[in-house]
């Protein structure tokens, strides 16, 4: 049974190095990630790319094979894929295809306590916060659409249209989040008095206890 041992970023790096079978530097990998709009749906800084490469090397999945330098740029260490890395890539893809991912959202840590929070901050604060979230999600839809158009123009897209699927997934996820936020907003708007509702909750809890 495949086990999750590597993050999506590490799996992505292994995938690129399997797709392009030549020594590659961290700089080239980051450039490819941007070309494929990987940064639209996975948070990955330059530092995290280099850290991931170091981890993959420590695990004997890739190997440092040299370095190169262009102009005044810093020297770039190049890596090649090892057979163990090829096997691990297959294992990780198998994992991601076969096992549902955990679906936890940070905002869900706050929603059960909105009545209490509304007493402290007021109804309008919550509504303004939800509106801000909706606006940010709508911006993400625009980013996804722009990214999709860019990926479709990529020279590899015709041969592998699957490059578009992560952006499609990301867009649908944001659409679902907007619908959820709109429902959240409707529920908040339906509360007339947070303090009164909270007091009633306490009364019922005491009676039940």
C-alpha cells in the first residue's frame, strides 16, 4: 500500500526530473514551476524548493552531479534523478491518485463560535470579514483563468493537456469556497441579536445539564 512520504512539492520535483531526463538546477525547476503555474495552487518559496532538493538528495533519490554558471548569476548546483527517485515518484503518484486527502480548513476552527464572537465584535465586523474573503476568492478565480490561458499556450500542452487539471481543480475549489462563504453570510445575516441568542444558548445548556 503506497504511503505518503513526500510533500506535493517534492513529488512535483521528482515528476519534472522524470519528465526531463537531464541534470537540472534548482533555478531551472523553479522556472518550470512558474511556467506550469504551480505557484497558483501550491505555496512554495524559492527556499522551500532548495530545501526540498536537499531532502531528496539526503534520501538518495537525486544526486548532485556538477554546477554551472551564467553571467553574473550565482553558481547553480545541478542534480540528476536516481533509480530510487524514479521508483519513489511512481509510489507517490500512486498515493495521491488512490487516497482521498484530508479536508480541513483553518476558518472552520472559528465558525462554531460565531455567536460568541459576534457578541464581542458585532455583526458588521463578521459580515465585512466574509465579504473580504469572497473578494479574495474572486481574485483567485481571475488568477486561475489567466493561468489556464497561459498553460494552454505552453509548448507541451498539446501533448499533455493534463497540465491544466490542477488549475481547473483550484478554480472549482475556489468556486465552492465562495458558495460556502455566501451561505455563511446568509446565516450571519439571519441573526438579529447575538447577545440574546448567546444568552438563550447558555440557558438551554444549563437546563439540559
